[in-house]
C-alpha cells in the first residue's frame, strides 16, 4: 500500500517523510529555495504539482514512496536542512 499519494499535500509529505525532499528537488528545481518551499508546498497536492510541471505522476509517486520507505516516517533531519540535488 502506498504511503504517498497524488492527493497528499506536498508539505505534509515532506513533514512525514523528510527523505522525499531529494526526489522533489529532482522534479521541481524551485523547491531548492527554502522560502518558496515553506510558502508554496502547503498550497498544492503532489498530483497537481506533477500535472502543472508535466511530470509522470505514477513515476514520481513510485520514487517518493521508495524514498519514504528507505528513510522511514519522520526519520532524520528536517527537510529544510537537506542540500539541494544538482542533477535532473
């Protein structure tokens, strides 16, 4: 059963599964800006973000769920402390 769904709010996903930040950064480069991440992620679902940016939702969800599973729920440092990814 998937932990992360398209209906999930991006901010909630990051709060519950901080290890998903690196996946989000690969798909959504502007999220590297912590101010933007704080202001925009509470306002959008993962599915809507994927649609707006032309990303395959199923692939994104698979990667997010893998990262969530690998990192565990609310494990590790805050998502705001992660370094941004440098590749697409």
